[in-house]
C-alpha cells in the first residue's frame, strides 16, 4: 500500500507589482508545470495576480523565487503566501 503524501500544501500566492506583461501568465503556468505543481490562476490584473498552488513546500518556495525574478517585462514588488485550509485539490 502506498503512503499518502503528507508534505503537500495548498496555498494562495498573491503576486503584486507592475505585472502588465502579456508573457507573465503563460510564464507562471510553464514554471509551475516544470516544477510539477498543481495550479489555478484565480485573478489576474496589471498590478495583482492570485493563484492557488499545490505541491511540496520546497517546490512552492522555488515557484515564489522564480516569480520574484520573473520575465524582464514585469516588476514584482511583493509576493504573499497564505495556506488554504479545508480545501483539497
């Protein structure tokens, strides 16, 4: 029998800054997929993007670092992360 994965987190990641670059949303999707993270973008605007992201904490940390560096046409000022409790993916 397989052990359940207990190191999986579900978080809401809010990225804030000058995010008007058309390439950022596809970049986020590609980066999350490369890291093997489950993800869904719930809001996108020129100054804020919110996504729900699930996976091991270390990989979510890597996603945060990647987003903070992002493509050159965006300027990420701040990233907030909040655990989502009581919801499963």
